[in-house]
């Protein structure tokens, strides 16, 4: 990173397979893991009242979920609370379920994506449970797959996406590389962010 640039000067930061970068005026600057952690403090050190810190998934399952719940749970995921863990910069809802693959009772949080859906993973057999309940997405303000929304919203969504994609195309035609910063982002949000970033009005 150039010495005259402060960490706070970045408009946003990126973390992917190429490492950590900060972005300022459309230019990317490499940042160290140490610097990354300074900008993204561990969630357990914040004042969040919504979640509880747990060491790991096994501790959660053993001590935070009542025994009756574990005995009665079926393949349908049941919400057990919001938790954060070591090195997490946020929290997530966790779900208890009986794995359809190996019949073990496990807890996990939603991962993305299998097609349009998020999924839970069994840490024993790596089997995946696809999440098809709208409430699960809404609880963590995740992007609700269109097929889970009321029918009348489908057309509206299709129209908005078409417009957003057209916007993205226009930006790319100007020679600007567009990238997905956060995998959860729809092309619509992404396009809006890019347009705001460049102060474009179309
Ligand atoms: Zn929290
Ligand atoms: Zn399993």
C-alpha cells in the first residue's frame, strides 16, 4: 500500500482468491491480512445484542441446544439462535437438522449457493440440505430466491433484473471491468453500486 493512503480512505475492500485489496478512485491497492483485520474487527468484540459467541459448532450443539430438541428434530431445519465464532466479522442464524444422508443430528448455518438456493452442510458426511423456506432467508436478510417469493413479484423482479443487466452492459461498454464484490449480491444491487460509484445516471 502507498504510504500516503490511509486504510480509512478506501471506498470498499475486496477479499477473494487474489488476497485482500482496498479500492480508491477505481484503483486497487493490496492490503495485508493484519490491516484487513483492523478494518474488519471480530464481531465478538462488538456490542451486538442479537447473537452469542461460541467456540465452535460442537460446543454449540452440545451446550446451546436443549436435549429434547436434538431428540425430536427431523430433516426439516429448526432455528436454534444467532451465533458468532472465532475470527467472524458478523453473526449468522444456525439450524438444527437430521442429515438425510447419514442420519446424524447436526447444526450449521446457511452457505451459498447451489443454483439459486443456499444450503446447510453435514460436517460428518458433507451431505447438503438445500434451503427452500423463505423465512430462513428473511431472518438473516439474505437474498430471497425468486421462486420462493409471491407470484406477483416474479414479473416485477424479472423486469428490474433485465434493466439492471442492461445497465451493467452499458458500464462494460465504457471499458470498465465489473466484478462481484459479494457473492450474495444480485446483479441489480451490483449494477446500482457501480452506477453510484461512478455517479452515472441511467
Ligand atoms: Zn451479532
Ligand atoms: Zn450427514
